[in-house]
C-alpha cells in the first residue's frame, strides 16, 4: 500500500501525521511525506515591484523551512511505526494541484492530509486544498481535522 501524506507544518497537518503514524497499515506499506512550497501571490499590478520582492522573500523562507517540515513528520512516523517505509519529497507549485499530480505519478492508494477548517468566506478567498484534493484525487482521500480540546464534564 502507498500512502501520500501531505503536510504544511500546521496543526491540521500534525493531526494527519499522527493519524498515519498511529494507523494499522498492511505490511510493507510505503509512506511518502510531501510538502509543497507555495506562497500566495496577489495578482495586483505593482509598478515598483514591491510585491514581487516580498513574494520572493516568502518563497525563499518557505524553501528554507520545507526540509524541516517533512523531516519532522518522517521522524515521528519512523519512531511510532518503524515497520513502515518512509520517504520524503518537496515540490513547488500550487498545493492542491501538486498533491493530486504526485499521487498520480507515484501511484498512491490513499492521500492523507489535514483540514484547516476554514469557514465559507476564507475558503472562498483562499480555496480549500483538502476539498480540491478530495474532488480530483485518483485515489482515496482521508481528511483529518485536529481534535478539539476535550469537552468538560
């Protein structure tokens, strides 16, 4: 079995990592931990190129953090589930497109990713990666939400 775990280092991704690390997977399951380097770049005319410079700075910061994000996830899975084969990958592009493309290229059986749980306005403005992946993925998609604090009794 091949599981593509998409992570961006957020709390929702942490929940997805924990779900994979604690899962009961078949023998010889392979996990590919994927992060996609992407920054939001507004499509606004910028005559003095301030936005372009800012975008490049954010992109470089994201590139710098990407190895740490995937190695942390891979280490957690290897520690909790040493029987799993774990590889890592960093791609650049639009996360919802790159996750689906990588699942197709690698032949993933399942994609696991977190949901930020944005409301309808934010989801409309930013787009939902989890929603788009669920719609276009060539395989099963498991969307994991972070657990809320325990209810008071």
